[in-house]
């Protein structure tokens, strides 16, 4: 007896280990496009043998004509695959950063709310090609090594667990899998609109790189992200251990400056980032870390470094201290959690 078509088998294999590694229910986020429909079909099939409940959720952004009908059509498709429950969430897209960024923010907020209410992992259909585009964006924007390390297969954030089982699967494979199973897909016109940077990367930059470098660029970028992520995870682990050690040596909630100065720069900045984030400082950027670092490495008696949210860091008696938001004359201390 012959098995499934090759593309279908690739999708099923991609989700199998992740499904069997946890008994938590899964909700696949499905837009109706080829990537998420192929993921939904693979999860529906493998979920039955794994004994894991698999449902689906589709988000209606309300940005295009007919979007409510399309969302409910996607929900019917998911129900036809055997997913249960199948949810539709309508969101209001507002905020800064353009419609693409605002839609992403609204979508993830809706998915996180669903995850909190159901206790399910959210399965996202990002592919190897999406990973390559993410790495290129990070390189072009100089966003630091974490952005170049790309997306992770599984991550807990904002009370939700985000699972990306298709990061090793090509986009063409998901489309082939849908065709092989007779599954209808919806091609979002935004995905071909050159007004969006990611679309131009997909349709212009990556094909040119493939031509110039002789092919294999997308897998190479994804492989680079994976290797870099391993190094960054190791550094983050070392930084967490150093932060615990230094916090234990400090008098109060500060950090001793001299032991910080002795650390390699990459480790020192990670310790500072962990300290500030742990204290609840919002929107921390590289420029803020560099400024705080000067209190350690180039101390000349300078005043406090202002941070987002109104807090500040100052150096007193050889110790870095956080001054909470409020009047400047207050006593240095930790930012309230």
C-alpha cells in the first residue's frame, strides 16, 4: 500500500515529534493561505494518532473587503479537516508602524488571549523561507544578533506558547501538499504587494541572491540563524548565572560596578539587560544599554542615565542603582515591579 504524496509526508513528519512530545492541546493559527492550511491538515492527521486534541483559530483583521466571509470560510475548512474547536476572532487594527505591523500586533494579542483561555499551544505556519526573510531583515536593519538568529521553534511569551514546526519546510512544499490533498487556499494580495518590504525581499532580493550565489541561499540563511541561536543561548545562560552571582554580592538591589567591568563586553551587556528587564524597565534598546555601560567602563563621575518609562540608572559608591520614575530628588532604589 503506497503512502501519502511526498509533500504531505514532509508536513506530517515536521509536526509529529512536537505533537507527541506534549499532551497539551494545540490550536493552529490559520489564515487560509497554503502554509497554514497545510499545517492544519498535517496536525489534524497526526493529532489523532498522537492522542492530542487539535483545534484551529482564524483572525479576521477587517482590512480587506469580504474578510468576515473569508474568515468563516476558513473556519469551515478547518472543521472539515476534523479540528475541534474552531474559533473565529475579529480584531480592530490600530496603532503605529503601518498596517502590516499593526495587524500583526492585533493578531498576536487575539491568539494570546485564546491561548490563555484554552491552555493550548498556538501552532504558527512560518516556513524556512519566512526564516530566511527574517534573517535578511535583521541584517539589513542592524537589529543585533537576536534578530539575525531568527524565529525559534518554540517560545513561551505573554502567557502563550508559540510553536513553529515548519521552520525546516520550504514554502513550495506547503503549496504542493495542499494541491495533493485538494485543499483550497487563499492567496492574500498583501503577499504580492511590493509596498511591503518583506514582499520585495521575497520576490526581488532572495531570487537575485540565489542567482548570484548559485542557489541554496534560503537554507543557508536558516542554517546561519540556527547556529547563531545556539551561541546566543549559551551566552544568555552565562549572563543569567553572572547576574545571580553579582546580585548576591551587592548591598541591596544594585549591581557592583567593578566585577561588571571585568566581564567581556557581550556578557556584561547581557547582565545589564537582564537586570533592567527584571526590574520592569520597558522598551529597552541597545542605545540605552550602551549608555548604562559607560557608568561601568568609562566612569568619570557623570550623572544618571535616563531610561524609557522615566527610570534612571546612577552609580554611587561603586554600585549601579536604579532610580524609579518620579521626582528627581527621590532616593535611589529599584524600579517597582
